């Protein structure tokens, strides 16, 4: 079990006890997070650069796909991320900000994250996108709670359009064709969670010389991990 | 001057004599081409795989962009190609065909073309996308003339949305910052035309054991080259 804050999480809900339909992002505990939502321009810069990083990961998978069918499937997944990215850029345009300038400060940290999570082969790369984009979209949906109502509504709607079904179809087929992939991908998925939650955590607007109230934040991260567990479960893998 | 069919083209229109506003695809000589338009499924498979190849070229440029601003600009250009690709896939869906199956036969040829036109650095890669996607979109717009009216109208509208302005802004800035780039990029642009026109030519539905009427086709290719010359002219480069 992954613990971000060094305390065991005894109350992670076992995924198989939850109905399969609860695929949506966590929607409770938003109040705790809203207090730590950065200002809109920072929120958008970081969220957009994370989409761009996901587009880069998926683009690389398009180029190296084992078959044309895989190429087509991954392009469909990448197109969804392009759509989200464009929506976030449109939000920056709307507040009169330059997209590149808002994204720039987050480049070094997110590029380090991207390098650390590349994966050793095509299938691990696909799991990288599935796991990291899944967690981060969920996180930014929750974090949007602290934005003004109109922006929050648009951004939540934009980020909610997840590629899960396409991803699950693609990965489940690969695992079925090569059952030995399962344990390796499960292990890889587990490794990704730590780095991904640290990126999420770094997006919080914590006042200087202060620490966020870990006890209040913990349920947010517990929900992110529970949603991640459900995503791995959809692949038949243990989180 | 480039000649595809071994005959000198004496009547290529000098670009500076044409109004800048004539940036659109050639729209005469379509009748000659309509007779050689392949059936819709083949047309779509090839056009979609060419967009996908352009997306791959641009994706690589996103990952290797020299700055975040360049990354953002190229992502905007790539998003346009993703939009075209998705539109073509939607056309395949509409006629009940599987996108991957229709694209598959064109993969080897287009991948060879992609490898031959990669370019030696980031700026040459950008010129590759500008020149090859420019010519091929123009060509497939002209070739759509032989499709049924509804499909032709939708596809022409889809492919007409060109990224020229974004490309020109990006490349012109690079050339201004480093004037020595100009002659190298002009040379590279010239080299690309041959391979690109051969890919276009391979899309024609020429009956077995027959040759197309070169004399009737020549004006089509002359127009493609004239449009290419105008595109290079927009960069201040000689085609």
C-alpha cells in the first residue's frame, strides 16, 4: 500500500467492494482542497503543462506503436488530451494571459517527472499515461473547487472526459495476448503513484513557512488512490 | 526548378506576381484529377495515414522544442492536424469501415516517406511539416473532386484549415533570429518537394497496365508547386 505522508492508510476502500459505475473523480473533501487552490493563472499553467506532458508521452507511443491498430487507438487517446490542453489554453486566452508564459515556470519540475515515469517499453508507457493522467485529472478536478464558479464548472467538464475506456480496451487486449505482462504492469503502475501524487501535492498553494494540515488533506489523497485502485482493477491488475 | 515528369515546367508562375491572398488550394484542373480519384475508402485510408504521419512529425517537434513558447506553438499546429485526422476517421466510421484496416495498406510507403523527410534538426523538421502537409493537403483537396458531392464538400472544408500562419510566424522568427538558417531551410524545402509529389502521385487510381495522361496531369502538379512556391515565399525563402 502506498503512503505519501508516512502514515499507513488503513481505510483505503477495497476496489471490488465499490460499484464499477463509480468511475468519476472523487467529489467529497473538496472543501479542504479549495483552501489550497492556487490562483487561476497558476492553476491553468500547471494543468496545461501536465496535459502537454501527457501529449508528449502519448505521441511517443503513437510513433512506436506495435501495429497500425495500436497507433490508431493511441491517437484517439492523445486527441482527448489535446482537446483538454486546448481548452485550458482557451481559458488562459480568456483571462488575457500568454499560455507559454504561464506554463514556463512548471516546465523543469514536470519534465523531471516525465523522465522519471517514461517506462521501459511501449506497454509501460501506456500504463504511465493511464495512471498519471488519471490521477492528475482527478486531482485538478478536485482542486478546481477553489476557483470561481464559472471557470471551475468549465474546467471540471473539460477534464472529466477521460480516455479510460480506450485505455482499458488497449491494455486489457495486450495483457490477454501476453499474460506475463500483468505482473510487470501492476508493479509499474504501483511505482507511478508516488511520483504522481508528489506532482499533485506540489500544485497546492501552501503559504510560505507553513505546512498544509495533513490530516485534512489525507482524505483527498486517499480518494485519489482509491480511484487509481479502481482504474487498475479495470485492467484486472492489483494496485 | 523541380520537374517531376522529366519535362521542364516553363510556366510556373513567379510567386511575387501573385496576390498574397491567393493562399488557397488550387481549384482548377480538378476534372483531370477526378478521373483518377480512388474509391472513398482508399482515399480516406491514405489521407488519414498522411495526417497521422504529420502528427508524428509534429509530436517529435513538440518534445524537442527549444523553448516552452515553441512547444506551445507547435502543439497548436499539431492540434489542427489531429482535428483533420479525426475528421477523416469520422468519415471512415460513417461508411462503416475500420480506420486501422483502411490505413494499414499505406503504412509502409508513408513510413518510408516519413523517414526520408525527417530533417537534420528542429527547424528542418518544422519545414518538413510545413512543406509536405501543405502540398499533400492541397493535393487531397483537389483529389476530393472525384468523390461524391457530400463527402467531397466535408473533406475539402476539413483539409482547408491550414496551419500556415502559425508555421510562418514560427519559422520567420527563427530565420530572423538566425539568418544563416535561411539558405539551409530553402535547400531543405526544395529537397522535400520531389518525395512529396511522388507520394501524392502514388495516391492516384491508375488502372493496371495503364499510364495516366501526363499532359493532363501536369497542370495539377504545376499548381501544387506554385502553391508551394507561395508558401516558401511567405517565409522569405526561394522555392
